[in-house]
């Protein structure tokens, strides 16, 4: 018998730039010409049925005008499309159009598009590069940065996926002007979450500038785009694979993701997160990490962001409690929650733990007592 040792120690540099600005299509082309993805000249532009007409077609046309090969791959908009079937559809479309490993995927859209396109890129031909061009506040605040890519399953959201970092992220603030109010609000939920875990000053800024955000004020939108990126990349740079610190980005998500699935995606991600943030601030209050004032202030911010603050009547609360167990933080069958410390800070438990085990009884009590 023989034994061989296959040594494969790796040093990987997955660093990338996030560029925040207005109408960044030409900048994307200039970066490609300057070697952003080496000598690749074939680009699959993946987008959804709404963003296609608004922005993706423009990027596709720019690629063609500049001599690149490109195809638009379009799937129906919405979280319901974030499935293995859509991934297969994108892959089959690329295969049919002759895409090999020497290609790059450009995701143009919101969180559903960047999550699914990044996942396709991670497995297509065992991995091709991808670029995110974020066209929603939610994608700008969260989904497009940090390399979490995934699809949902009927059991729960984001259960199948990869950590896969893009080559670059473009955050085009000019696209926010075409967002319906519900989508702006949905992105604001992730923004408020970032403030809750990192900065009371940022929280107050959001609260005091809510009207300006909805009016698409340039200065305010740029500020929130910068602050969101800052929170996100600081965490991701320290713990890309969520072995510790990155769990804090899950504030509100234990209940939020569960309610999103139980609602059968009638609630947008940020709408479900809003309810999750309230459940989890109530839990933090019960445990003495937050005050009644913190709880009231957070609910006020979410209301001002035009987000739901009550569990809709159609949600079966017992099913919601059961669904909490699909959360990725569950360890040894025990629910674990990230808990905020006041507003702008997060609880750290023994041995640098960022999530605390919570009994099902306590979680149920909070959920049952909510409006
Ligand atoms: N959306 C949470 C994270 O990126 O870790």
C-alpha cells in the first residue's frame, strides 16, 4: 500500500474594488479594457425582466459597441426566481451560446441577480470570474458586496451556495431613482441593520434624513452608500467565511429569513428583515442588552422607512417558530441569535462568540407577544 501527500497550500488574493458613483457603464468598459478580467472578451450579462430594459441592455450594447462578444440572459424578476431551476436556465443558456471557461459573467441588478449570477460563476466550467453592477439599494447595501452567493430552496432562503468574490462591484446610485418605494424601503432595512450593529451616529443620520433618501438626494444617498460599504467590508475583510464576526451581519435575520420563507415571498427581504429586527430587539431588551427607548427608537426608524413593523395576520406563528431552525447559525440543534447592545453596538459573548443560544420557549414568547 502507498500513501501520497497532495500538498496544496494556497495563498489567495481575492481583493477587489467597490466603486460608488453615477452611470458607471462606461467606467465598467474602461476597466475591462484596462484588464479587470485579463484578456477575456466574452461576457454573459445576467439580469432580470425589469432591470433588462432599464440598465442591463445599455451595458450589453456598450460591450457590443466596444467589440466584445456578449449575450443578455434574462430571468423573471423577484425572489421566487432565486432557485436552482433559474441557475440551470442561466447555465443552459450560456452553454447553448457557446460560453466556455474564458468568459466572464456581469450581474446587472439587485440582490437576487447578484446572488444567483455569482453562484453560477462559481460553478460554471468550475469557476469563471464575475462582476456585480448593483442597481438597487438592497444590493448596494448588502448583497453585491462580500461574496455570499446562493439560491433559495422551498425549505429556506440561501441554503445552497458558495463564497465567491466578484472581480469588482459597481454601485450605480443613479439607478435608485427608478426604484419603487417598496424596494427603497427594503434596502433601508439592511441599512438600518448596519447602523444598529456599528454606529449610533449613522442610525441618527438615517432617521433624520429619511425624507431625503426617498427624494433621492445625491449627498444623502452617497453617504448611505459609503457607510453601508464601510460596515460590510470591514466585517468581511476580518471573517469572509462567517466563522465568527460575520455572524453580526445576521442581526434580525434569524426571524427575518424565517418569516420571508413562511410568507412565501409576499414579503420582500427587507420587509421581512424589518419584522426580524423588531423581534430581535425585543429579545435583546428582555435579556437586558437594550432599553425600552432603544426598542421604541428602532421601531420608529423602521416605520419612517415605510417598513412593516407587525407580523402579518396570514403568518402562522407556530410555523414561523419551526422555521427558525433552518437558520445557518443553529448549532447542535440549538437556536442562536445575534443581539444588539443598545443602538450602534453588538453583544459579544464568552470567547468571542457573536451569537447567543436562546431557548425555543423564549423565541416563541417573543414571537407570540408581537403585534
Ligand atoms: N448578508 C449577510 C452577509 O453578507 O454576511
